[in-house]
C-alpha cells in the first residue's frame, strides 16, 4: 500500500472515531470505489512532498457544536498520523460538509 493511501485510511478512521462526527464525506459505495482507483479522494485529500498537508471533510451529528468537533477531529488526526507514520502534519484543514439528520423517530 502506498503512503498516501495509508495516510488517507488513518485520517478517515481518526475522523470517524471523533465525538460528533456522523461520517467522513465521500464514504458512500461509489465514492469509496472512486477513491480506490484514484479518481476521488473519499473525503480525505493528502498532499505530500517536503510538507504533509491533509484536508478532511466531515458530516456532523445533529446538535453538536461544529467548532468543537473540528477541533476534536484535528487533534485526533494529528495524533494518529504522527503515531502510525512518524510524520508530523504541516497543514491540516477540517471542513464541515454537512449535518446528518437526527436518527430515530420524530419527537
């Protein structure tokens, strides 16, 4: 597995595990297939070179403050990438792409 794909997987897993994240954007079946063949990013873009830059798009759970979720995602992503690859992230952008509708029966 190449380094870019590994980093995308680490970032996606770290973002999904963050409190308040309903999903990482682009996680539908077609988006995952497109990401595997290299024609889409699957909600996570990785720019490599001398500097490591990452852009992750997330969907929030309803009723959760966006700023706090973005901070949680940034912290989790930075920690996991450093831990698993030994590389520090030079630039990290977390974008809130939408809010997931509340699940369960209406009140």
